[in-house]
C-alpha cells in the first residue's frame, strides 16, 4: 500500500496564555529546527490540527518567521464529562464532538485537551452540593494473550493492508516511519484521528508469512495518504511484490492502555 509521510518539517514554538482551563488562540512563529508534529504533541493537539487551521501553508515548505494560527483549547479536569465542558465553554455537545473526533465522549481523562470551534468564555463553576453517593470504580477491559492480561481502552473492527520498506511506498524515504525510526515487525500506519500516533495496540485476525501467528502487539508510529478511517497498514519485511500478496484483510484492534 503506497504511503506518504511528512518528515523533515520545520516546526513552531510560542507562548499560550491560559485563563482557567481555556487557552486562547495566538499566532505562532515558525523558528528553525521546529516541526509541526512537535507543536501539536507539546500542546496535546490532534494530528494535523495546525495544518487545518492554516490551509494555505505548505507543511513541507515552512519559512522561518511565518505566523501560524492556532486553535482555542480547553484542558479537561479529572471527573468532567463532555456535558460539563459544554456548559463551561458555551458550545453544544455535538459541536464539541465533531471538532474532537479523537476524544472518547464517554471517557474524558483529566488533562485531555479539546479544540474549541469558536472563542468562548468560561462559565463560573457552581458550588458543589455534598453527597454521600459515590460512583462505582470502572473496571478495565482486559484481553488474555499467552497467559498475560492486556488492559485495553476500546476495540476496533478494521481492514488491514501491508507495506514494505521500499522508498516508493514511504514517500521517498527508505525503511523509516513517521518519526524517523527504522521500520520493523510491529510497526503500523494509522489514521491519527482514529488511532492517535504513538498508541500501543494489539492486532489479531490477519494471516501472512513474516508476521507473528495469532496476533501481535504493534505501535502506531506511521501514517499514509491512503490510510483513512478504520484502516491500518501493517509493515511486513520483504519485497513490494511479496508484501502485495497480503491483500486486504479484516482485523480486530485492541487499543491498549
């Protein structure tokens, strides 16, 4: 499966003013030896957020001193629900969900950063009424693999293709993933809006020589122009002709904690 990766980009740094849990958008200045990916990761933004905010900017040809727009964000507090955040920032729940497809609305973690679709004012928090009731602790889902239990956040039914280390399948770069690491068994390319980059997963359901039988723990460290939605690309050692025999297979993915 032919892929494209963004490497060697210039990135951006800036100061973000914070009021309560809302960060107001400011212009970011491109500096030498920065990357778009670093900026998004440092501010916990979903992949490609900066590109979406700046459609006229070529991420492969950024110029030092260029001013980039950044989104308003909200940093969730432990125990908050999407409904709580919706009231604080005066944005409908549905609109928040559409703007943050990578956030699980039923399991928002403290410290999670949500992109806001418009400028907002934070509502003053209401005084909490003491209550003797307590929520039952959540029990993590687990999967047993070779006698070991793997705790996972959720599962995905996905289609899988395969790619080799050939330059023509990696945007002209031979044998490296999006982060510049050497491709190896267990490397997969994903749509970061579905499976965040850096995620650790367990993949099962495939069958192909050169891959562990039954399933394998993999790391989402690559992307591809053709990898969208519930579709992953699995790295397989060998020639493009050999890897191409993998075809399209149905797999189940456990996104691990």
